């Protein structure tokens, strides 16, 4: 195998692989080649459509905005010059194809020509990692609330991850994939003197993404260029290739000689040549033509930018050609982006290929607020890259890019043209899948387990599209656009009505709460926003889901709820052709008048992802046996007493009656004994006997039989039965309540047997708590209330543990089957307490708990007394267990007095003596702040303590005691006096009678009487 790998490796042209800057990259490339060796032969064929013409006509004319970042790669020559729209015309994107990797990750393969003739062209591998991996529509990746789409950059993970360089050619043209093969045309030599053909078509294997593998075979074009290529496979497995170049007046068709790309003899050869002189069908297109050849207007006035084959299920082959009608790219401001569908004939050996024009239409995607045509900034240009893609659900999509890289942050702008109007056979199947798991045969009287292996439908992707006009999508009248520059005639299929597409997956990504903030376009002159212009609607959603259209911004005013009806076919699209005829609802849900004014929208998705809710088993007519449980996901088929055949049917349904049915045959055979009947009660009490009566038969009267019973609790019996015995009775008791599957089997000496199961429920009814309510938040001192509803089947005792250390409460409970406990409990301390109520019937204990949170209450100072010694204080606090701390700030610059109080104490006294200042003058009034804390919250109070001037003994009055104190120090110097400067009231440094006179005048009591 390794030798083969090296042999294939030698046959590849390594120069066109992505740049290999390290041995690691080389190892990756080599691994990719090894993968190609094993995978290329397994490539899928080109997908087909049930009706190509219908799908093409149903492509929406306005593209949805996408984009990708250039990643690590910079293209300086990609930015359009501002001095002229005709400058820098050669450097632009040329072709685009979508391919989904094996893990579902979508990729875009975008070819690019360089600006200078000496520069190599490229093929960019773009990984769209932010998009869904289901192979369906990518949807816009440039939605952002509060920002215009044109200003929104694509997600950072949507970027170029690999860039292939073509060193010999600077122009890499329009491309196409077939299966996992990508055809890439190259022309415009980098070195005109190089000995290489004028054009060459390369082929890549995409199964090794993100590093495409270059195939060894390429097709050289010697006498002209190779600008645009299309490729598909034929019914016989060979490949058909279409090639156009220059002004596109010719198309060459090539056919391969085989289907195996690994075959060293694999090659393409010219099948036939076609030119526009031979064009068949209607050419009366409504857009202008650039030139006439052979007496005919050539509808593709500038060369095809894309030629993509599209297959139909019935084998009909079409070719989609796209271009911009402007004679000189990138002057797409003056041209129209056009697609023309041709039917291809003459592809058989010995025939001449023909093209018959079938239908053509215009496509639009522009910057909001622009005028088009002829002016306006368009985010796409069909003179740049565009290409077709068919999804796994057979939906035709069209992708196109802008000419350069002028998106936000240097990103590349892309448009996705999707299709909404018709249902396609093979669309994502929103029905469930039913499947039966069962054995193919069973003996008479025995049973076979049946299991439903049904799976729910794929996750639904509801969408809604609003139109500005009633029945806007049905507008098939040709119209004329008159501008200051030119008059433009539009095709009848050009739907010019404004529309707004909203996918459930994108709800929340844009301003759907205010249509006025949405930057939509009408194709001529666009006022900002969609506003309240919705007059008709199409939508798809599973039953029970759908859009809600609101009269006002931000989901205000009346509402119109559009819903798919119960049982609504999943393949149908809801259509409301005139919204003003539908009654809306007010904020109370009452039906009110109709109104086509809608300014905001929600899209209900709840229930759209529908699980299977119903299983139905049945037997076809003539089946021998029965179904044990016709409505369960797991059941069993019980064979009858005679041989035969049974057909088991399973139907699975969702809640909205989307159903699927499957069937399976089971053969019933008769061998050995037949267990005819097992009789016994389905319910017994714990420790009470279950008695089973068992009867069986056997055509062989002399057969020896054995009975085996597995009681389902880990015990059983296995015993022989007398030859003549055909009826037995056995009993068993269970020690624990529960459901038990009893398995009974009878077998003979040849080990032929029959069995049945018996389900028994062993009961020991415990008390049941049916309701539990507990006050969640109280304060200290308040009571919490517990209310519990319960049911008893036998007497029981109740107990409430309040969680605070108090003695559990024993409430009286009634003996009725249903009763209630209501109990209150006061909490004295803050905290969180777990309250548990338990019921004990002597066998089982059931309980339930809840938490009550008790908030802290700050202490409240109720009384403050002042005396000569200090302060006496009383306070209240419902927190009986709180530890309190008192602090007194005496307002005399002494340290506060702090005191811890005993638990439960509600009063305290604290003493303090104020020291007189020099000359006996103190602060006349002290603002004393008393603070009391319980460790969580504080209570405080401020009191005033007056200290009179002349208070020498600190008893808060001036009386004879103070005079005696001063007179006792008379005639002493201050420095020699114990009274010090306090007694020197006149400040002369000596205590004299003059100081006494001054003090007597300060007495606070009559005649300076002592207290």
C-alpha cells in the first residue's frame, strides 16, 4: 500500500500545492495525498434537482449578505481605485463554488486573478466555520443589532485558511465542482515566453480540505484561452466539461474517456463546438444587448463569468450562464447582473452539443439607500465570481462576490440567493422515523420483546418573509425603471417588491424589534428601514409554531399570531396574501380589528423541535398473537396457542400528529410444552403472599417437565413436575415494596420450553407530603408559619424540627386520608434555619425541609439616665441570644468607655468624671454618643451632659464643696497647690480670696448650698 502511495505521489505536480513553508506543512500535504489515494474513487456524483426551471425561476432576486475575511493573506491590488471605475479591472475574484467537508463544515472555493501580468493567480479556500453544518443555506453572517449590515464585518472564523498559488498563470477563471472534484481554468501567462499552453484546466480533490489535493491529470488548451469551465457527470459515469473564453461567443464541450481519475490513461477530448449563431429558443430578453453577431443579439454581452451544469432528476441537463451586461467590467454600476438558463442537448457519442435558452432573470444585492441602476455601491458583481450550489435537500442556491475586497475591515462581500417559494421533493424531512426491534420468530405461547427505535424529526428551521405589497411575490408584470441616466426594462420575473427575510436561527441578531432600523432595499431608492410596510407574508414552521407580527415597535400594540394548524403538512408553506384581512389581538388576547401595520416581529420556536410523544402498536389481520401494551415504547408480542405468522406494526407520532409507520413479520412455531395461562393478582401488600396459578399443555403425554420461576427479587425456584401434572400453584412474599417482573417458564427434557412474565406491584404505602409551604423571610422576634398538606394510608406521627435547637414540635394530625398541618414558631435570633417536618407510620419515614431566613433587628435604646457618676441606660432587642457591646464617647477627648454586656441583659451603667480645665473653666455641654451593637446592627443615642464653670470636684455643680476646696488652698502658689491652676480663677499664679470671690459668683445652687 505504501508503494502505491509513493507511486501516486510522484505523479502529482507539487508546484501548485499551497506554499509549504515547513516540514510540518509538507507532512500535511503528504497525508492529504494518502487520503486522496483511498477516497477519490468514492466521490459522490453531482446532485440533481426535481425541476431545474422552476427552482431557477424561484430564486429570490435579492441576495442575503455574507462575507469572509482574508485571514493571513493580503491583496493590496484588490481595492478599487477611486479616480475611475474603469481602473484596476484585471485584479478581482473570478469564480466561486461551495463544498461541504465530511464533517459538514462549509467551504467556499474562490478563484482570483492578479492585477499585474507578472503576478500569479490564486485559489482561496474559505472556511465558513460560523455557519451551520447541514449543507443547507448559509444565511447572513453579517447581522448585528444596532449596526447596518453594510458596516458589519463577518465573524473572524469565516476566513481564507489556504491560498493556492498558480505560478504560471495570472488569470484563474470561473470554476465548478462535480462530486468532490473541482475544475479550475487558468489563462493569461505570467511569462509570455514560457513554453506552456494558452490555457490549462486543473483538477483538485476537495475531500482533503482545507488542503485541496491537485490531481495528476490536467487539460491543456493550445489554441485559445481557458476562462470559464463547467463540469458534470453523465449517466454512464463519464464526465462532460464546458469551456468558454474571451467574449463568450463560443463554448467547447469535452468528454472524458472514463470515470476513474486515478487511471493513468484518464483524459478529456473535444466532443463538439457550439457558438451563438446556433442558439435556439427565445432570445427576446428584456435587458439590453451589447453587440450583434450573425444577425442575432447575443444575450451574454460580455463573456460568461460562470458556466455551471445543473442536472435534473429525470436526466435532463441544463447549463447556467451568468454575467454582467456592462461591456467593460467592473462597470457593473451601468450593467445588470443576469443569469440565463440553457437546456443542453446532443451530449451522446457522435452527437453535436446544442444550447436552447429557456429563461433568464436579474439578480440584485446592493448597499442600502443606493440607487440602482445606474449608480450605487453593489456588494456583488456577476463580472466577478458567482456559482451554483445544490444542497442535500435539493435546493438550488446561487453565490456571488463583489469585484474586489471592499467589505468592512478589508473583508470580501458575498451574497447568497436562496429559494423559498416551492416545496421540493427531498426537502429536509420533518417527520419522525419508526423502526421496530424484535426477534424474527417465537414458539407458541411465548413472547418476544418489541422495542420502538423511532427517532424524532430533524430540528426545524422556521422562517418568515414579509412583503411590502399584498401578494407581492406574485408580481409578474414587466416594469420599466426610469432614471436620470437611462431607461431600464425589467423582465416579468423580476420581483421588485421589497421583502424582509427572518430566520428563527437569527432572531436576536438584528433589530427585529423595530423594522425601521433594518437596512433593506427596494432596488430603486431605499429609505432607511423596512418600517411598517408589511402587507403580505409567507412562512414555514412546524405545527404550533410561527411568527408573531406586532403593530408597534418593541412588540407593542396589537399582535397577529400566525400558526401552522395541527396536522399541517410539514412540506407546506403558509401564505397570507393580504394581512389587512386578518383580525389581530390586543394585549389581553381579545380579538380586535384587522390592521396591516406591522413594525416588529418575534418567531416562536418553542415546540418546533418535536419529540415523539405517541407510540402505537398493532397487528395486521390474521396475525396469531397479541400486543401486551399497544401504547408503550417498549412492549412485547405474545404468541398464540397455534403456529402461524404475525405482522407487527409500529406508528410513531409527534404531538402535532406528524407520524411514520413501519412493520415487521414474526413467525410463531409450536415446539414442546405450551404455557397456556398464568393467573395471579397484579398487586399485593408487603409481606403478604402472591399466589400464581399456572397451567400448561404438551401433546406428548409422557414428557418430563420442569418449572422455573424467578420472582424478580433475586430469589426463585427450579423444580421438576410430575409427568401427569398440568396445573401448579406457587406462592411467594416480598419483603420490600416495588414493581417485580416474575418470569415463569416450563421446559421438557428436550429443552423445549415456553415462558411468560407476570408483573406484580408490592405496596407499602408510606405517608405522602402533597404540599409544603414555609415563610421564607422574617425578623427576630417574629413567627414563621409552616403549612403542610399530607395523605396517610395508615396512622402516623408527625414531628417538626424548627432548626433552632428548640424541642421538636409534635403537632396533632388527623387520621383522614388527606389532612393538613399548620404550625407557627417564633425565632429569637437572626440566621438561616432549616425546618423539617417528618411523618413516621412505623415502617417508613418521609420528610421535607425548607429554609426560613431570620433577619437581624438592631437594638433600640429606650431610656438614658444621667447622674453625677455617669450614665444609666436601658434598651430592647428581640434577639434573646445576642451578645451586646456598649460604647460611650464622652466628647472630652478621653478614650471611649467600652463594655460587654451579659447575654440577656437589657441595661447597663457606666461612670465617668469630667476633669475641669485650667482656671476652672470646662466645656459647658458635652455631646455624649452611646452606641449599642449586637454584632450585626447598631443602635445609638446622643445625650447632652452639662459641666458648669467652676466645678472643681467634678460633681457637675458649683456649691460650697467647691468653695471649701479652693479656700483650703488659699495663699498657695499654683505650683504648690493640689488644686493647681483649676483654682487660680484670675490667673495671677496664686490662689487668693479674689479667686474665692470669683468662684462664689459661679455657684449653681442658692447660697452655694451643698447637695
